């Protein structure tokens, strides 16, 4: 038994529960992944990068930073990249929060938030979602006090799928004290087809306390490679870089991300396929009497107790979904996978 003294904050950290199931062995609709493998050009770029794996990658992912800055019309010192947007978020929270501070976010939302906040020693203020599964922006603002270091918004929200409008976020940011870091987690941005939905990159010029998070894990189908990024002001980016692990992004992940940006047509087509599938699945379920909220991501949400019943029925047929105390999240997969899911749903009565 070790006698190492761990930080007290660790005692209360929740454990991250990853979506279960090994793709290929079960139908895996539990982790909001893309069902398609990366484009062959992305795979080739990864293979090529492996031949120089004896060398360290760029300390800050300079080639990808340069590409992303050009793409979004930003300066390079406004872009940070890292091994997944989770890591960029972890660095951002570490840069602003410490013991006696609080970080505010909607709940239920992405389950990494309480862990990342807890690690810093700050406390989490979880603001319940509205009945429609959306952010209660008014209540979030009311919870801000002098000790608030950051607020996290997630649009579309994981796991409920609701998205925020550009107008809502702009009004929110006008009121939020500019000393508070505002994180807008847009991990599922590319799947959002709701009219007027927020695009955080449009707000960066007006709000230097804003950090927009995007990822290659979802729409770009690179979850296993770990690559995400943040877009923000030079000052926030510099603070994130200070706490980031040097060489955090591997040369393989960077090369693949660059290739994925160049293979935009494939990404557009695959995202289009998923959003079409999402609407097909939603229409069928709604026609059958299911009340499913707005779904802006590559997943749908069943609110309430019925989620547990659906999850059990799916599991009995080898289909993995992701259950939460408040409901069930089901990832939109390939057409075949979605049909398998819908087949099981035929035997369940809407509550
Ligand atoms: C809302 C949200 N943000 C961030 C992430 C993590 O993304 P990444 O793989 O880039 O770390 C996820 C992954 O499920 C997510 O749902």
C-alpha cells in the first residue's frame, strides 16, 4: 500500500465513463463517433508521418496552427491545438481556475467538465438544463460571482443535442463580466443544421474573453488520433500555451489533421450523410409517437426514465447506447446501424 499523499481534490473527482462497446463486435452507438474510417489521404498522411516518428513534433503544432489561422481569418497567436479539445479545455481551465474559484456550466452536459474543473481545486456550479434540454442562460449568469473564473457553454449540447442561437450567445457574452473566461464548446458544430445556430468564430472579434473549442474527433472522424483546437484572443491563447504539455500533439495527429482539412469534400459529404440519417431516424421516431428534442449533433436524446428501458432492449440485441440518470443518448451511425436501432425501437412503446 503506497503512502503517497495525493491532492485532496482527487478524492471527489468523478470517473469519466466512456461509451462502451468495441466497434465491429457490437453496434457502437455510445460515443458519438463517426461510423466512417478516415479518408485514404488522411491515412496516407499518417503513414508518411510515422517515418519521422523518431523526431519530436513541433512544440505547439505550428503547421496546423498556421492552417487553422488562415482558415478562420485569425492571427496564429489566436489558435491553440492539442491532443483533443478536452486537453485544450483542461489547459484553459487550469490557466484560470484554482481553489476558492468556481466554474459554471449547464448540467447535464459533457461529463469531462466536472473532472477538469475538480482537478484545479475549483468548485463546479452546475446549472440545470431547461425542460427542453437547453441551457438556462439566465440562471447561468445569475450564478456568476466574484470568484467565477470560467463559464462553459456547449452547443450543440452533449448529451441533449440542443443548440444555442448566435443571438443568445452574443447577448450572454455582453452581460458576462469580461474578466470571466467564456468557453464555447462546439465539438459537434459541423452537424448543426438548426437555423440561426451560433458560430463562435463570428464572436471572437468582439469578445476577447471567448474561447471557441472545435475538434477533429467528430465530423472529421479522427477520435482515435486525438486532435482538437481552440480559437481565442492572443492573451488567452498565450495562457493556455503556458500550461500545455510541450509536444502535446503528435506528428501523426498533426499530419492527419492537415490532410483532413485538405479533404474537405469527403468531410462535407460524410457529415451530410449523418445529418440526413439523423433527420430520417428522428422523423420515423416522431411519426411513431416519440417526443425527441431538437438534435444538433450526431446523436439523439431520449429524456427521462424510458431511456433505461431502451438501453436494456438495445443491449440485448448487441447495440450499445449511452445511458445517463436523466435519459439516453444514441449516436447516429451508418444507415445499416440506424436500421438495426430502429428495428428494436419498433417493440418499445413511447412513454
Ligand atoms: C461536448 C464535447 N466536447 C469535447 C469532446 C471531446 O473531444 P476531443 O475528442 O476533441 O477531446 C466531446 C467528446 O465526446 C464532447 O462531447
